């Protein structure tokens, strides 16, 4: 138990301790951990310059042994009441702090690992044919995204402009089919060596923690541009991540065996230890919960994603982010994107104010949340990720 007065039922309890970057009046950005309604300012209590930096990268690069030691020291500071006089002055009321992007994103890769999502998209985009493409059950399919436009929760999302095909005519203008994708992202701490694939068994040696991801997507731009090389401008305008990075160790109680896979994966993709997670996501649109996607049934687990991403000798670097792909379940209210929830606009959502949505409108706010079982038998949360849609700025003919 912590000596800090945390609200009953908090999901930022002593068994979570997510890391973030915060600032407040008179103090520039630095590292902190969330505990209840407070942020512990780490630099003064851990007496190490790595915590005074404005990003997690330097801490993350030190590797798993240091991550575990650091977490144990923070737990000790917050549970041993004799530490209180020294630690209390460095607890910041979270409502007085500003949160920042928690780490500098190196490379960003986005997978496509939910069977239900891939099947739904196949049925929507290629009706009448086999929804899964031939490679899907053999490898975790992915594309490279744009790391420079990964933004922290709270950042406004300007509606993108681009080319699309409307009634057989190619035109340029604001996207009319702006969508969300609810995903879970994994943050690489310790780098790997070029030429040395990372086996599934080494997942926890490299992955520091977990964030929530909203992979904003312009479906009309995507439909016109995606063949043959995959998504490009339809997704590169913005990707939102949570401000808090939950350490992998905090999710021990949420770990599950992965879903069975048919056919059995090739040997380099065989799972060594359970790295599925019992996370339940939640999508809120303008104050209404519209879906609760289950992450526990993800077909390709993140250990397999990391093994696949490095199987050709490509290395990962500190700050790399790889996301799961849209998380969807079997049920309608478990789908992780509007294109699935409204079946490409055929079945619009009706909101409590009487309006309908097929895709996002200017002024809409989307918030993603996720919870998981914690080590003490309660629930912990990932940091939520929110963004609101701003009007397009298309230049001279916009
Ligand atoms: Ca995606």
C-alpha cells in the first residue's frame, strides 16, 4: 500500500506507475510517474540526470535491468512511510501540470493483426471475394508510418486534404471520410543490432512499455492511393498516442496465452511465452461510448510482430513505436473503427443529440481508453488518448 492518499478505485495505483513527461510553472519538461491524482517528480528523488530530460528515450535505452531497478525504487519510495518527508515535496498535483509527448518517436510501424478487423475490411472493400488475403495468416502484415507526425493526446487533428476519386472524377480537397483506428502501441526501449533478428523469446528485453494509439485515417484518400504500395497520405497526417507509457511489468497480471493460430506459424514466429494482454478498449465519440474493442483476442501478438519486423536483419531503435493495428472483436459494438461500426456509412451511428455519424465531422472529439487487470486484483488503465477534429486547410483551392 502507498502512503499517498489515492482516490478509491484509481486506475493509476501503486501497481501501475506509468511514465510520462510533464512541466509546470517554473519547471521545464521532465520525467514523472502518475500515482492517483499526483505526479511524482523523479529527478530530485532519484538523483539522476536521466530523469531531468524532456523525453523517456535515455532512460529507455538503459535496458531491462535498469527499468526493473528503477520501478522497484519508485515503489519503495511510495510505500515505505519513512520516505515520506523526503518524497512528499516532489508530488505534484496532476491538475497543475502540463503533459507532453512522452518520448521521441524513432520509427513507427503499424500492424494489421486483428483477424476480425482484417476480415471486416476485406468484406467492405472487396465484397464477394475471400476477405483475408493469402499472406494474412502466415505473417503479421504491416506498413511503415510517419514518426514525425505522432502527436500526444490532446493535440488537435486538422482534417487532411488530398486526392480522392469521387463519381469517377479525381479531385483534391478535404477528406470526407475521416476515421479513427483504436490500437495498442508498443514502445521499444533497448535497441537491437542490425543483422540480428529479435526472437519472440526476447520481447521483454527490448519493449519498455505500452501506449494507446489512435491511427487517424482518411478512408477516401486511402481508397484511391493504397494500391499497390499501401497507405501513405491517408494516415501520415497524424497519429495520436497517450501521454503515459505503462511499463510492461505493470501488465504481468494481464498477460494471456495468445489465441490459437491456424496454420501454425513458421518457426521464427512461434510464441515462446504468453504475450497476449487482457486489455479492454473503449471508444468515446462526443461523450458517447460507441465501442469496447477487446484486445485479448489479437491474432498476431506483439512478440510475433517484433520477431517479424526484425526477421530480415532490420534493427529496432530506442523510441521505435509499433502498433497492433485496429482492434476489433466479433460483435458490432466491439469494432475499432467507424468504417466497421457504420459498415462504410451504410449503417450510421445515431448519437444522443439526434445527429448521425458515418465518419467524423469538424468539432468531433474522440477519446480512447483501456483497462486491464492489475497485480492487486483491481484494474489499471493505460493513459487515455484524445483528439478533436479541426477544419481542413487545403490552401488556395481549399
Ligand atoms: Ca492502423
